[in-house]
């Protein structure tokens, strides 16, 4: 049996250093709680699926990464019907070049084919981009907002994405906010998509996901 001191030291070493910021939405107020995800167990929680890449539980967080053999940025989904919402996520760049949180429209909501919009985060810049229509070869993505930031590898940050009607606001605590507006943003979404891009050994850690209806 280990001594109490040894147990406490071991426990401290394996507690993930993730602390969610207390962020409040700007487009409304938090309503019904739709999801709280802390990744405290050894298994990936139900509802998470992989399109391409790798995901695993690491130090009490979800680690997502790209696989070079896929020749595509790592993409992972959490099924959760949402529309007007506020989503808060703690994240750490663990070598990845880019971290992306995006959404699709529910089937039948729009005539276009493909994704809806994404918040794309790199270590020194970020943006909100509306996706192109994959059914139309002449369609192009629309860059609605962009800005500069300074994110340090190995440090946790807190991101909030608000979507109410046509309006989207993305905020990284201590780094500023981006705003965008488009008619298509108001549609129903089947869940959220997180993506990580970079070498095989690089990834993004995410934790403390909170999703609320936005009233």
C-alpha cells in the first residue's frame, strides 16, 4: 500500500492542467444546458466519431491529430442537435499547425452541399469562414472575419463560439473576438466538428466542452 504522500504526489502529477474560463455570451444569455464533456474516463465518450485522423484520451482530455496517410486534416464529430447556441471549449496546441471548430447544416436545411462555417485557429492568426457549395464548382469559401493572435504551444486557452440567428461571435479569452454574419448561419446543425492539422506526431488537446442554448 502506498503512503498518503506518495498517493498525493501521484494524483497531482496526473491531474490535467485545464481550467475553464468563466465566459459569458454576448449575443444573448445561456439557456438550457445541452452538453458538458470533461473526458474524465479512459474511454472516448459516446457520440464522438472519427472521419479521418486519430483521437484518444490523454491526461484527462481528448487529443485529436491528423494522419499523413489520410492526406486530409483530422476531422472528428460530436452528434448534438443545435441551432442558436453558445459553445465553450478549452484547447491546447500540442504541435498541431491548425485547430478548427466547424458546423454542417442539417440535411434539407440548405440547397448547398457541404459544410456551413468554421472557426479556424493557428498559433498567430484565426478566422471565421463560410464554406463553399461543393455541388457548385464555381462556388468559393467566404472569409467573413480574420485577426491576429498569439497562442503558445503547451498552454491552455478557452474558446467560445456563439451563434444566434445570422450572427456568429468567436472569442478566445485574452486574445479578442471575431464577428461574422450570414443568412445561412441561422439553420439547424447536427452537431459540432473539431479538426486538427499537422504532422502525425502533432495534435490538439480539447477539454471542458460546454454547450448551451442561446436565448
